[in-house]
C-alpha cells in the first residue's frame, strides 16, 4: 500500500482505466463473435449491421489508445474479407 498521496491517486486512476479498457476489449470480442456467427448463418443483411458495429467499436478503441491502430486495421480487413466471401 503506497504512502504517497499522488501514488494513491495514480492507483485509483489506473484501476478505472483498466476496467474501461477491459470493457472495450470485451465489447470488440463479443461483437466480432456475433459477426462471425451471422457469417456462418449466411445472413448477409445482419452481417452488414454487425460489421458496422464492429468497425465503430474498433475505431473507438483505437482512438482512445486501448488497442493499436494496426490491430484495428487487421481486424477490419479480415472482417471485410469474410463479408465479401459471403456475398460472392
């Protein structure tokens, strides 16, 4: 347990950030999982909606530096490829 007031505050801030970041990462994973399930069901319209939600969540996470921008680019690319393979 830290004695210094600034370190106590820093620990509180880090805990808040950790929980926020963890929530964003969980949201990305769950939306991606739902997207993949709609791809397996061959539901094109629903997959497009899920893709839009996935892109939004990824962009939000990259903007706040929760995940790296290259990770976002990779996930977007793979998801778009899967949707394109469903269309053709």
